[in-house]
C-alpha cells in the first residue's frame, strides 16, 4: 500500500482498476471485507470502508448474505469518471498555459498529433 493516502481509498482504487481492466467483470463477486483485510494486512473496517465507497458510487452492489458484486454498467461509470478527471487534471491546465503563450486550439491539436 502507498503512504500518504488513506488505505480505504487505495483499496477502492485497486478494485476500480480491476473493473476497468476487466479482471473483475460486471456481475462478478468482489473480494470480501475479510479477504481484502487478510491480503493487505489491514483492519477489516478499513477494507469495508473502501468497499462501501464503491457501493455509494454505484460500482458495487451489496447482496445480503452473498457479498458484494460488480454492478451492471460499472465499467462505463468508471470510464466516464476517468475521462472527466483526465480533462480536469490534464487538459484544462494545457489549455490555460496554451492561452498564456498564444497557442490556438488547432495548434495544440497539431502538436498532439505530431507526437502520437
């Protein structure tokens, strides 16, 4: 686990990555609180907090007595969120800097294409 960020957030991000890369498919059972706690050597309450974060966001569904499962459409939800985060964290600063140095959107697009 990484230092500097809450463990429950890291648990949620690892599960998100598994959904995005397909190793945890929609409808599939997610690791349990105890499985995550044992694997990562953390408190089960911390693991539960990470799972519940994903439940609150509609990525996982709780099925009483059965566990947590990847929700239908979870991959699309995560992909849309990641695209928005990409725009906010990367594109917005590029556009601000481009305007500051007098670059047009067309010039930025040309620059991107020449590096792709």
